[in-house]
C-alpha cells in the first residue's frame, strides 16, 4: 500500500474489530506464509550509561533503574552468543549498544562482530544510535544486513518522550542507512501515554519512508521504575491488537515484530497479534535489559497455534499459497 495520511490511517483504527482483523489477515496471507514466524535474538553488547533522556529507557545514565553500566563485549563473547542463538532456531542476530551514537573506536570492534556473526550463517542487525559521516558505509562493507533505528512515535508526540535529540535526527540516520544499501528495521513504542491519533501518525510516518522498512518492531511499553514513563497507565490490549492490524494493512510487505512487552502478554493476546499480521519475534530471555519470554514457552505457543520458525531468507508468500484469505 502506498503512503497514507494520518487521518486515513486513523480511519482504519476505527473499523469494527472483526472487520479490521479480517482485512489485515487477508493482506497478511497475500504477502506471507501465515503460519511462519521470523525468529531473531537480541543481545546487549554494551549496556547502560547512555547520555540520552528517552523517557522509556532503563539504560539512560540520568535515571535510577538499577541497570549497571557494562563495557563493550568482546568479539568472542558475541560469537558464542550467536552460536547459541542459532542452535535455538534464530535466523537473525541483533546487537544493541547503549550509545547516543558510536565513535570510530567503538565502531571498529562492532564491525568485527558483524563479520563473525555473518560467518555463522545468521542475518545481522545492529542498533547503535545515531550515525554520521561514513559510518553506515563501513557497516555495509562489513556485511550488515539490517540497521535498527526506531522512530518511536509520531513527530508531534516525540518531544513528550525525548528531549536530547530531535525526531528528524532519527530520520537522518535512516537516510544514511538507506544510502549505504542496508535494510531498515524501524518501528515504534506504543502505550507511552499517546493518543490513538499519535499511533496513526507513527504508522503513517513509517509508511512514508521510501522504501518502507523491511522490518517493523512494534514495542509495547515496558513500564520501568525510575524512568519518567514508569507509572504510565497500561494500553488496552485490544487497542494493541488494532495497532498490529493497522500496521499490517499499511505496511503490507514489512515483517512486523512483536518486540518489547511480549513477556506480559497472555497467549491469547499474542495469538490475536499473529492473526492480525505480526510475523516476527525475539527469541531469548532478555531484550537488551528487559525480560522476554523463555524459548521453551515460545516453542510451546508455536505448537499450540501451528506456527513454525521461518527459514532464513524467506520473505513473501510462497507460490501456491492461498491468496484469497479464505
């Protein structure tokens, strides 16, 4: 689907729930195998001590969240973690570092990590903050598949959450990533106290990226004590499913990942999200610093729902797949 206005996206949010889910599931079947889920693992390669003030983040140095700063991991430690992730069925290995943006001395060991993980036959993704100059080119030359940089929320709501950089700074980094030929992983966080129109704005902005992101993480706010958003009222679960469904309708060919907050979601809610078009998850017990469902719990849910991990490189529906939605 081509880019839509915020008002057009907001109309989709207002559809009767059953109609919205049906439409989203039809679109999902037209573009993907509805019973296959792409599985990634996320590792924090450098934890805590970030200078930014993102209101949801446990790693901001200015907040007292109990997260201890840890230095950058070694290439060997990351390689060992990647091997374990592959053994557990992950096809993509994501590495995150708590920086405003990497300095060159920080970037060089990360380049070695990317090469090491790729040598294991895994797709690679990193999230390192804002990039500048030729850093994206260096990442591309190391073989990076995806760069994650979420736009977080709608431009009009951004200043309610983050004050140490602008929403446009995130777009500038995504532009550098695209120019370097790296695939984009970009999504947002919902449940931060935003209105529905802000969720519509987030999705409209993601759809306006040209080309649209190949991977779109939708995070449900994990309310971390000590952060400014730690006491934010929880988002209604049905509204979260609506967000997944609308994202699928607007970003038809993007992988939509259930990301942060999944540990708190009951199986029934996750099942609705998969039906509505989510087709990617993070495997493993932690997402950077927040807990994630254990692998055996995910495998048990997959078995109940008849889902299976997606094979490496799978993207669109295979030939012969039912495209009628029936």
